[in-house]
C-alpha cells in the first residue's frame, strides 16, 4: 500500500495542486497531512477545503492552531504574525472550526503522524540537533514517525543496535528492526534551498520511503501574495526555497 505524506501547504494553492496532479499518476491508497494548511500563502480557504476532503489523517500544525487562537503567536516573527492576522480575516467560520478541532498526533499501524515532534507536540519544538532526534525516538513506539514543521526534508534512522544517525539519502529502504523519523519537508514553502514542492511517498509493500519534488507555478503564487497585501518577503522566499 502506498501512503502520500504531505505537510505545510501554507495556503499555497499552486504548489498544492501541482502535488495533487502528480499523485493522480501514483497508486496512492492513503493520504496523511501533517499540518499547517494555512499561513503565509494567499489561498487558505481553498487549501483547507481540498485537503480536509482528501486526507485520511489530518494533524494540526502551529499555524492551523494560531488562526483559531489555540496557539500563542508572540514567539512568531513579525511576517508570520502578519500572515496569521490576515488569514484569520479570510477564513470561513466552517474552516476555522474545522482547524480548531484537529488533534496534535495520530497513530495508524506502523506510523505516528505529528507536525513538530512526538515529544510534547503542543510546544511546537524542532528536531534540528541529533540529541533532539535521539530524544524524539523515545516518545513514540512504532516503526516510523512522520513530521513536518521545519520545512526541511530529512530522514533519521535508529538501527537495530540503537545507533541514531541521519540518512545520506532521501530515498530509504525501510529495514526490518530499524526505526525512522522522517521529515517530509513542505509543499508550500520549502526551506532547503529548493523551490519545488516537497512531500513523501511511503510504499509499505516494498518497504521504501521516497521524497518527491514537484515544480509549480511560482509566479502566480507570488502574484497572489502581493495582491492580497501580504508581506512581499513571503513572495520572494518561495522562489528560492528559504
């Protein structure tokens, strides 16, 4: 069975549609979304409407909770706060209510799904250092934990002898007895220096995870951001993947 694992759309409808078009050509049976449907981009309602109808798993992200008042935005930078306030004004009551009802973590068979980290997910911490990753492995107990949040794809492995290390590849053969924390990156605002939308496909039959990249109409997404009156920086950054 193939799972599509998506995260961090952030209101970027052009990137999201490009990913969905790609998935039409794949034999995908399940779709998991790891949070942050909104924030930064100019089409929050459209993105929520589409993903809530298609996702088999839908986890809350910090921006999803922020627009509903469930997360304090005082730690957000000024651009992010501006985008949150704009998004609050745009969201329909129905979509705001939907986002406020999302859970922070979900478990399906061998998979744990969470936006930030399985350790106190409500704190919206990041798994940047190896010590943070090692700690993260202690807070879930099945085979793979899928995360987003940082917008930077990464795969961390805990082998059958307990050693933890980053994978040298974003295509990973999932070995028996090994455990994994996999960041699938961001669809709507990648930050790894690549502008193409990022997401993952996990093939449970073949025991393979593959990170995918899809180009999209960045110019249109940028134009929408500017015309909406959102900060110009949000338009600039999606072109360079930062």
